[in-house]
C-alpha cells in the first residue's frame, strides 16, 4: 500500500513537470526562435532598403551640376530674393529628382541648401522652410560630421526610413542629399512572419492547455475534498480527511496529523484551565469572549454559552471587569494586580479580587485580543484584617503600658507629698513646687496623647517650605541651640506646598529638637531644603553629629513612647510622623553609629491643588 502511494505521488509530480515543460519551455523556446526570425527578417529588409537609399543619394549627388550658388550665378540669380532663388532651384533640380525617382520608385528625394536653409524637392510651389526641427538636427549632424546619417522614425506600418548625405565641393560642405522611404512594405512582410510565429505558439499552448485542464480538474476535485474536510474540522477536530493521490494525499495526512495534535493540545488546555484556581477570561479584538475557564464561570456566575458573546453583555456595563477589558483593548496598556471587589455569586457578600490584564499576540506579533485574570484574595484580606486588628490591639496595649509608666512617676511624687501633708498638717513650699511641676508634666503628656490620637483638623494653605524652616530655626537659635553650630542651606525657587503651617512647624520643630538633644556636648546642626522632582516632593533634611542610632532601634523610631533618653516621653517623633503622613508625605532616616543621623521630611508639591495656585515663587 505504501509503495502504491509513493508511485501515485511520483506519477502526479512527473505529470506536473511534463505539463510545465509543455506550457512554458516549449512555447518560450518557440517564441524566442520566432522573434529571432522576425528580428533577422526586419534587419535584412531594412539593410536592403538602406542600400537602395544610399544608391539613390549617390546618383543625386553625382548629377548635381556644381553648387547651388554656382547654379544661381550662371543664370544671374545670385542677387535675387530668397523666394525666387528657391523657386528657380526647384525648377532646375526637378528633372534630376524625377529621373532618379523613376529608377528608385517609392523613395522621396531632394537636396538641402545650407545657405537657403530649405529642402529642394522639385516642388515649385514651396518657397519657405519645409522640414521639422528633428530633420534640421539630422541635417546639421550630417554636414557637421560629413558622414551619412540614417534614422528610423516611428514603428509599424507608419514608420519611415530617412537618410542624409553631405554635399561637398572643394572640401567645403554646402548642403546635403535627402532621401526617405515608407517602411509599410517591410512591416507587412514582418507581420506575415509574426502571424506564422504566433500560430505555432498558439498551437503549442493549446496542446498544453488540454493536458493542463485535464490534470487541473483532477487536482481541483482533490482540493475540494480537502476544503470540505477542513470546513468539517473547524467544528469537529475528530474528523479525518479521506486519502487522496499524490501530494494531495500528503496534505491530507498532514492535516489529519495536525488535527490529532490540536485535539491533544486542546485537551491539555482544557485540563489546565479547569485546574487553575484563578479566573481566566480571554476576548478577541471585537470584544467577544474566546475563553472562559471554570473558575471564571463559577466566580462571576457566567452561563455555559458565554464564549462567543460580547463581554459587555456578560459583565454589567460600567463594572470594574468590563472597564479593565475595555482599557486593554482600547489603550493597549495592560494592568497589573489591580484590587477590586465583586458580588459573591449566590452568597450575598463581596469577593476581594486581584485583577490583571494582558495583551494576546499571534506568532507573527499581531495583536489578536486581551486576557483578564482574577485571583480571589478574599480569605487573604480576612486574615490581613485579623492581623491588623491584632496589631492595633498590641499597639493599644503598648500605648496603655507607656501611658501607665509615664503617669505612675508623677502620681507617686504627688501621693508622697500629700501623705507628708497629712502627717504634718501643712504643705511645704518645696512640696507645692513639686506637685505643680508634676501636674504640668501630666497635663503636657495628656495634650500630646490627645494630639497623637486625634490631631486637630488641618487648615491647608499655600506655603513656602523655606519660610517654615526659617521660623522654626529662629525659635531654636534663641532657645535651644547653645553650643551648636547651625548651618542652613535653603534651595531657592522651590515649588510651594499645601500644608497646615502650625502643624508642619510642630513636626519640623520636633525633628530639629530631636537633633539638638542628640548633641549635648555641641556639634553642627545642618538644615537644608531641596527638590525631589522624580518623587514630586520638596524635602527638608535635618542632619546632626550625634552618636547615631543603632540599627535595631531604627524600625521603632516613630513608635509612641519609644525613647532612649532618660526623661523623654517618646512622643515627639511619633507626632511628627503622623503630621507629615496626614499631609501625604513621609519621613526617612539614615544613621550610622558614631557618624550622626539625617532625617528627611518629604512634602508633596502643591501643584494642581485648589488651595495653592501654580506660583512657584520663594
């Protein structure tokens, strides 16, 4: 059976090669041969007519009795008007031209006079210029180069063969002999040869076409069979194309093999999609659903017949999923890890999803659609909420412990002095001072706690950061900077920021105060401002030359009641951090033990905010 298929394949291949040879090689060879015959025939005829024209011009040149000026002088016409000269010469030369014309019928003959610039053809009615610019150029060429010039004008039946020969007397050129002949006879003979050649070519093509259409009919029947099979395979990949002869049989086998592989790959794809926990939805460029995996159908409550429908009819208009797909198809920009919520199917709650979109390209790099993937993070969000509640409870416990510790010492002092009063029935001035100081300490602590837990409402205005820094430093220079060298470098023309000036000054003051406290033995306090264009922020840097912060303390700098100072409450940096964060900014810290610390306060630029115009002045 395999040997028979090989024989059939070879048979159809050989037939195609023979057919190609008949249709292309033989007609092409015959065409080349016949065109060569036509060309040679045309050249031979043209050469024979060239020789005839040359002979006629030689006779005219020999019969001419002197120059045109000599002929005019002999008859006393050398002083006559040009018109009379031309008429006289035409009459004198007409017998010569007619005698040679009878010997060479079909040829137009004449003389050209350089001085009179006219062709003398024996026509006594012609008195002026009687030639074209083209013929004038040919005449000038033959007289200038003193050689015969031949031109073929036009093609086919209306073509002309023109020759020009110079007239020379005593080494001087005084004119030319002109002759031309219509090539209609030549091309009539050429046309006859062409008709014979085309008849041979047509016969060979007709012979080949007969076999061609016979074989093509067989091929078309096989191709139609494959075409119908492919239409069936579009809906049923399990269908097998029937066997065919020759290369068509190989095509059928290859299509069947490809269909088997597609069935296998489709099975793998469906198995993989069915076992993926993420919801996968793919759409084509027209917005029709191409792939909906079981997780997507279950998560979004999609019906089984969703594939093929527009996503706008499956997802509610204006929903987050429809918006993501529309953005991917319209803007060609994928989205990564976008958090959104979706009604929980049949449960009445809401699912927390992490959605991403991507673009689909075929192997040629052409965009064919978009894909949406959604991961259910509802359980993770619940666990995060539980962890946040536990962290808040732990922070509350830490805050309560810190408050209890900070309140216990003043209360102990107050309680001791009250017991002393009860024992001696009178307070001492020293005990009154201590009680007043401890009560003030408790009041300050309560105010800080109230500010930290519930800061006053911010009143945003357009501010220059440099002005805020100058006001804070003016206070510290007068009260807190004894023994410190304050260095200030403020960048000019910084963009303005939208802040509550009182709160932001308090945050700056807390950071500067912390830096001053880090240098009890003196040092340099460096304060600078600059722009962070990549982050859209104005920065205030406060650097000290203190002992630095150990790495293990850095994560807790902004925790309430965290302090390394013997009398610190640990709320200054925590309050500063909360104020800056409420303004959309942040505080960054860099520190090395023994080399000092740098606190950077980053405040967003107020560009585009209603409470602060575009002015960027200082």
